[in-house]
C-alpha cells in the first residue's frame, strides 16, 4: 500500500470520527413540555435544548472525537494536493491551505458544543436568578460560534470552487468528473437525499451532514488516486 493510499484511508477514518462526534452531540430528541425551565428560552436555544438529555460522557466524547479527528482530515488535504498535480501550483496550494484553515477553525467550533451542552443543562437546573446569568453566557457563546463558523463556511465554499475549477480546467491526477465532487456539492446532495431517506436514519445522523459530505469526498479522492504513487 502506498503512502497516498494510507493517507486517504486515514482521512476517511477522520471524517467518520468527526461524523460520530456530530451525532453524539446533536442527534437527540426532547419534548420541551418536559422542561418548562427551558421552554421560555426556546428562541435563544434554537434547537440546542435537545442537549439537555445528553450524558456528560456523551458530550465529552462528542466534542473530543471531532478535535482528535482533525489531524486525519488535514492529512486528507495533503492527498488532495497530490491529486491536483498538473494544475497551477499557487492555486492548488491556496486551495488546500484554505481547506486546512477551515478544518483547524472548525475543530474549535466543534469542541465548543460541549460547553453549550453544559450551559443548557445548567439552565435547566438553576433558579430563576441564575438562569438569567446563564442565558447571557449562552448569548455570548452563540456570538462566538457565529464569528468562527461563518468564516469556516465561506472558506470551504471558496476552496471547493477552486478545487472544482482546477480539476475542470487542468490535466490533474483526478478524472474530470471529480470537478463536480467537493464538500459543498456533496453537502447539497446530502440535503436532497435525506428528504427521501427513512426518518429514523435521518434522525440518527442529525448534525453529521457536513462530515458525511467529507467522508464521501475523501472516499472519492482516495479511490480515484488509488494507483497514483
């Protein structure tokens, strides 16, 4: 097995671990009628209230799996860089650097969901006076998420467009059809596919859509580059 094949397999494993982390953090259900203390903060929580039912260990591992998986995902972008051999060197390097930046910042975003879970559970336990303090903490936390997550999405969009452009307009190690395969197009495909999947499947994979897209992306890059030494 060549080094580029090993790297591809590691990237696939990284995306799977990340998706598992997403599921542990976000794939839960809650009836707000059972949590009257949270019901008055429904607008603020914006679906985060479902974390109230998570165990501490589930939240811990849900957050850490994504963080620990990030180096594997970063390795996958080295593989992407090898696949872009033949394209403009500067643009290829820019593409993988942007993907890498998004992954590093994304690891921070993923990890902070642990603290959101702790806030939600505390909000459900404390008295009314303390609830106001925790609600303010959640408000600030959401601002941090927006300030970090929005750039991640923009960077991934730019990197995905560059990747597809380079594959479509150059003789790279990727086949031409790979120009249609990038994290953004695959995320859109997932949003379409989940509409026809059984509800129990989509609910069990709640929150993992983006990393399912990365899993398919790295699966495609690994298979198409399998014979590249």
